[in-house]
C-alpha cells in the first residue's frame, strides 16, 4: 500500500490583482496533480479587497483559506504571515499573476524527497501580458541568472539570488525557522540564503512556472533605477544595509564570517566612492573588486557618465 504523500501548503499573497490573470493562476493551481494541498491566501490590500467569489469559482479541488489583511504588510510581511500559518510539510510560494504547470508541485516535492535538500527551485519560462511565450527559460532574458545546486552556496547568495519565489518549494520547518524575514531582502532571496546556510538547495531544470512579465512586476536588479541617485539608494545603500543586517544575524556562522566581512568592506567602499569619487576611494573600491568585478568597474566609471547618458545605459542593461 502506497504511503500518503505529505501535505503541501501553497501560500499566495494578493494585492489588487488583475482578475483575469488571477483566474488563470488559480485554475492552474486547481489542476495540480499533487495531493494533498491547501491554499492559504492573504489579501494585502484592505482598501480594495479582492472578491472572494473568484477563489470559490476557481479553486474546487482542495481546501483554501482567505485572510483579509487589516493593514498592508508588503510582500515580505504577507509571506511571513502566511508561512507562520502553513500546516504542510512543504511550502510552495505563489505570486498572483503566473501560471503553474500541472506537474509543478509533484516534480519539486519528488526532488526534495530524493535529495533531502531544504529548498528546491526551478527554471521558469517567461510569458507576456497576453500569455505569449517570450523565452523558454528565464536565463535567456537575464544573462547573469545562473542556477546552482548543492551545498556551500551561502557565500554567493550574499551577492546574487538565483531563486525565484514562485518557482520555489521548501521544507516548512526551515521556512518557519527563518522568521522574522530579513527586512533588506526579498523573501525568496532571504529564504534561499537561510536554507543554504543550513543545508543544500536542489534544482529542477524544467520550467515549472510560466512567469508573466509586465510593467508591475519587474524584479531585476535595476528595477526602479532611473538616475544616479536612484542607483545609490537602491543598489549601494540598500546593499550596505543588507550585509550589515546579515552580519548581525549570521556573522557568527563559520562559513559566512569571512564572506560577510568582505561584503561589508566592499559595500562601504562603494558608498565612499559614490560620495567622494577621488583616487584614494577608487583604490579602496578596486582593492575589493573580487566581490563583483563587473559592478565594481561600472561604479568606478559612473561619476564620469553624464546624467542623460546614464539613463540610456541603464535601459540597455535592463
């Protein structure tokens, strides 16, 4: 007799969703071949709540629960609350406008069970607003997005995340242990780093999600950056705040002590050079270029780039 499969909690945060896209997502959840499932939803927009009828209409194959937020918590806060509510052995994080392949959860849970990894991430295909495929893999559009798997991944995750929340399933006990989520990191980045500190990350090469790319969900590293001031605030200052916070929380871990000290030193050198672009600060920044050579080179030349040209360069990089 086959043993019953473990419960998977799908957690979905919604904020003024496009109703048609939300229906497409919910129907794709309803078609999942894996059982048992539960769906936990947090409506994070108290001023303009989502009609519960859409969930009654689209989710009929397993139980669901809708929490109407009394205040807006933001993405991190909403997913943290949902994580604490989850009853399953595994948690699958979900965005409001994508489409899941029918076999997504089954494939990723099997990978977790086979490998003993703490978190499994997968590739994603990319679609436009009308659902037309733009790329069979997210790596076609994000040239620096390189998937990794195994142990010892935490130092690299300080700088760059390869885990996308909607294409991630992880052990619930590990996700709950990561609460409170880091305020200077998106939830998927924090959960990936926390899992990598504790154990291994598995990778499913198939694209398990059709990621819908549209104007409201751009999450690339240069999102929101239009000027040098934006770049400083969102790329330099935010990174420094992040690594300082991580140093306080994870700096006692042997495998992270050195990498975090290096990241703080590089972050300070970046901030110093941006504010005072002189030969001495340039030398200090160049000395720590091993943290990220391409970013270091770009920022060394940034003070010399005219404002009008800086915006054009950013558009090319995006």
